[in-house]
């Protein structure tokens, strides 16, 4: 199953339309979490608006592949669960976010091999085909549940030094 | 110490939860912008507030009122936030109440500090970036939420 999630912010219909186009050509089993403010509908995906944390977690756990906007919540969940991730960054110029930081996030995390990045329908389709042929894997060593010891220690000291 | 840990929903909240070991041994109050997150912090007090962002003035104002009330009632010693706008509001109000204020910029901001983080760096007691190349004299780098 593919889990499509765009986080809790504004709609991101461009990603839904991209995956819809691909799903017309390739048979895919898709569970999608959409923004309650989106008008996008589909017969090719199981659509949900806001998902409760437990429900979101369950879909994430069941997914073989996660396709998402370049939001940190999704990327971190993917890294904790060791899921293959394809991210499709939002663009400010298209009214998809208030800044263009998702492109920077995608670039940095893509370069260190944590995620796969698609910027167009063609790139997304190519990555999905690679996933189907077994070439797209999650990170080999999933991350733990907490921040780095050094950050925890620094924060702990800050709190105590009040 | 009494600590308020506050953030917006989504990635900010996930990052805040990954800092939990730093709050061990303190009285902890979580604040976020979605009621459904209460279930994720069953052992702590939790407040849900309205979401506010730069393009939603009405939401921001209601956010200010609610955060002011929570800080007045709880009177924390320390306020920690991972962003975004509600976290900045909490640090500003917290500063007025004499709380220690700590901003941890989201790991999503890998090319420059967020706008809110920049504002926080002008007055907060401590500002952390999660990227070494972004540290400056008043923005510290001590690691990130991923490891």
C-alpha cells in the first residue's frame, strides 16, 4: 500500500493530481490523507481529510511506500519507521506554502540519502516504478525516538540554569 | 521547574516530542494547536489553542489571548518551543512574565533560520539551530532532533 500524506497545512492538490495521473497508468493501492480544505476527489485513492494521530500512525505503519510533501513531521516519521519516502516539495509561488523552505529541506535530506525527491509527474512516476521493481528502500538504520544526546543535554542544562 | 513546551501541529510538534528526555523531572505542560494531540502526551497537562500564522490575523489574535491566559494561570519558569508563530508568541509573552525563553528552530530550516527564529534570536534567552552552518554568536548549535 502507498500512503499519500500532505501534512496538516494547506491543500496540495498538485501532488494529488500528479499521483492521480500516474494511478491511471499504473495500478496502485493508495490510502491518502488530504487537507479538509481541499476540493480534490478521486476514485483511484482511498481519501481521508484530517486523520487522528492513531489513524495516521496505522496507515503509516501499513504503508510499503510513503509519498508526501516535504514536511518534517512526515520525513521524521518515515525515518523512525524506516519507510521508503518520496517527497514532492511545496512551492511558495504556486500558493502551496508561506515560504520555499520545503525545497531546501528536500534538497538537503535528499543529498544525505534520507529521502527521494520528485519535482514533477515524470520524476514521481520514475521513482514509483523504481519502488515497484524493488530498488527504492528505506534508510538502512532507522533513527531512534529522541533527539541527539548533545541537544537533549544542552536543553536540560538551559532549563536547570533558570 | 515548571516548563511549558509549545508548538504548532505537524513537524514542529513531532520535533518537540523528540526533546522529551530534556524535560524529565520537571512539571511539564504541553500546548499545541490541535485537540487530538492530547492523546500523544497522556502523562502531561495539555492545552489546545487556535492556530495562528502570518497570513491569518484573526487566528493570531485569538492565539495571543489564549497563550496569555495559559501563561498567567500556569506561571511557568521556562518556555520551550520548536515554532512556529504560536511558539514565538509564547516566548514574547513569557519574556514579559519573566520566564526563561528557549527557541529551537525547526530542522526544516536548513538554509537559513526561520523568520520567527530570527525574531526570537533578538530577545530569547537561548536560540538553537539544528544545522551547524547556521550557528552565530547568539544562535547555538548542539545537535538535532534526528539522532
